[in-house]
C-alpha cells in the first residue's frame, strides 16, 4: 500500500482549499502545514504569523491511524489531542481508528478528513492563541549571550553561594528562589522579566557546574537550555521553568513541588563528587 500517495491524494485534497500544503513524511507521520496571519504573538511581537500543522499518524503496533494537531505557538493546549476523536471512535475512548485493508484505509482517511474540517480547524485556532506570560525571544537572546555574568549578578544580589559547601546550600538556593517567585507574582510580568532572566541564568549555571552541562540555544527550541555536551540526558530549560512557576503561582497560588526535580538532581550530583 502506497500510504504517502494515498494520504496526499485524500487528505491533501481535503486540506488544500484551506491553505494547507504537504510538508513531509517522517516514519509513521505525514505532516501538512499552513501559515495563518494576524495572530497576536508574545514570544516575538514582530511576528504575526502562526504555523498550524495537521499530522496523520500511523500506530507502530497495529493497523490504526489517528490525526494530531500542532502549532508553533506556546499555550496550554500544546501536545493535546482532539478530544472529540474519543467520542467518535467505535473503539472509544481511544483516539486510534482501526482499518483492515487498503479500501478500509482510504475510507478511514476520508472520514478523518471530514472530522478535521468539522472540528480540527477550530481546535487549531484555539491552539494558536499564544500564552501572554511566556519567555520572549529578547529574554532568550539576553540569557544565552550573558548567562555567566547574569548568574554572578544574581548570586551576589541575593547572597547565594555559587559553589555549595554542603547539601543545605543547594536546598537554600531553591527555597530562596521559591520565595522570590512568590514575591514577584505580586508584580506585572513586564516588571519582572529581567529578574527572571537572572534567575534562569543562576539555575542554568549551577547545572553546568554540578552536572557538567553546557548551554545551547537552537531556534526551534525557542529558549536556551542546558544539557551534557554529548547530548545525553534530558534538556533543562531554566527560563521556561522560572516563568512557568511565576505564571502558576500568579494565577492559582499553587507552589507545590517547585523545582523538585532540579533540587534532587543537583543534590545527588553534589553527593557523588
């Protein structure tokens, strides 16, 4: 079965009038994309365009297909599935639709095309409303270019030991960070952006010192991150983390488990050295 050709013909024909173009196939995923203008952006206010993606995805373990929706906009729906798929699926409540042979496959794609038109476009529009309290490109550029100087300034300003002598020093870092974010939540986001850049620099530098990580900044990742030089292990995005904690506390007054993973990993690294 020539799935790429079939998907291009059936889904491509359905999406073409709405401005979508076939982008690529990547293993079990076939992606279509369009650009929508007039979108209010906060990461980079100079841009008013959002990219919207529709992805036909094959299941690795059986004859099943689903459709996924993505954008390049940061908001609460990132990674979400179209919930109505669960309701429409005969095998509910899953979002994978089964097929048996090529004819069945084509019928399923025709059906998913109708679902996309009826529900998917509205979902993409919801996904294209960017989160206002988000790290910006200018914040990211400043952090990446000046992370060492910003970290030193932060540790000096708030009397934090850059080189811990014991585990309690590391615990004190994150206790103070949490208190500082709580205090910052009383202020407008615009007034605390520079403060958060310094805080992110401080956390990132501690990852470099204790975990042997380095700073990286790739355009598609939006904000700088730290990771081991051989790209082993998870990426850590300190600016994203700091802003997310601020946003959560500002809106919901919820401070549970702040920086728990970072605290644990840094303490373990300190004890091993």
